């Protein structure tokens, strides 16, 4: 039996669910926009149900919020029961940003992170 069979999908409900998760993860519109590679204005339009979300961004949202795509589309409310610490949320967001990068891009990022640590230790 399909538990989502009788649920209705619309952009307004999807936008509300995305906003609910964004707030639960203590992310600003700007932070979520940066993670998705979108403008904050566009994320606001999505949250208000005025614009849709591409499949690519839906997948990214599932990684950022660590939820099944059905949770975002149908808002079952199951995944918000587990609260993450701020550090865990930051790590999940970082993971979402790194997903899909090639080996060269990852090496570049690692080198920059190592340089930042060196600079921080000098202070």
C-alpha cells in the first residue's frame, strides 16, 4: 500500500515544508540559497510557493536536511523528530556542498582548508 497515494502535491505545501526544515536547521534564507547555488530571492519565492524546485535542487535539499524526498514533497513530519546539534547541521550542509565535486575540485578545497588552518594557528 502506498502511504502517499491520497496526499496532494503543490508548490505551496512544498515551500512551507522547505521553510520548516530551514528553520529547524537554523539556516537563514541566504545560507540555504548559498548551499543550493541559488539567490536568496529565489529561495524566498520557493518558500512562498511562487516558484518550483528543480529535481537537482530537491536532491540537494534531501542531503542538506537528511530526509527522504517524500518527506519534502508530502511533509509527513517524521524526520524533524530528531534534532541535530549545530555542528552536525554544519557538517551535513558541508557534505551537501561537496557532493558531486570531482577529485580535482576536492583536492583544491582540501588545500584551501589546510591553508586556513595554518593561518588560524599563526594568529
